[in-house]
C-alpha cells in the first residue's frame, strides 16, 4: 500500500458502489469482501478479493461495485496524487456520500486570481 491514505477504511455495503474521479495512480486495496472494478475508457474489468489490490491506470471515472459487504482503502504514492473526488453510491434510496474532494484545483485557481491582482503579467519573450 502507498504512503498517503486518501480515505481510511471504507465500508461498502453489498450492492453499493464507490466512484473515484480522476484517480489515475490511486491504489485500491480490498481488506474484506469482493469488488468488481471498472475504469472509464478501458475494456478490461477486474474482480478483486480480500488481500488483492489494483492501481488505477486511467483518469476519468472508476467504479468499484461490492458483490458482498466489502472494506477497501484508497492510497496514493504522493500527497499531490489523490483522486479529484471519491463518492460512496449506496444501493437503494440512500443519497450519495462524498468521502473525499480534492481542494488542489480550487486552491490553485484562487491563488492564481489573488496573485494576478498584485503581480503584473510577464512580457512576451522577443524572438
């Protein structure tokens, strides 16, 4: 498992899904149960049982569907590499639960706007 937990142990009830957005490089480890993992843009799906893991190799959305009650963890190799968002999609009528949302894109945009007020743009380089 990698050194930076995105979200500690996540319990996924049977028939529920975990959605990972823009999670390329994120490692999903199955502690208990069995999940079916599919990634946007990939024709290969994976069934992971307790003790198995998979590193997401694509951006876009990835879905982990619990065949039975499962416990998983998500980790990244660096603190800059976590997924944009992780959402638990319970089966039935329960509402989705956002477990993780990356603040980096919003923070970068806010810093850019702040600095643009005080720092003039660089002149274009002459050829």
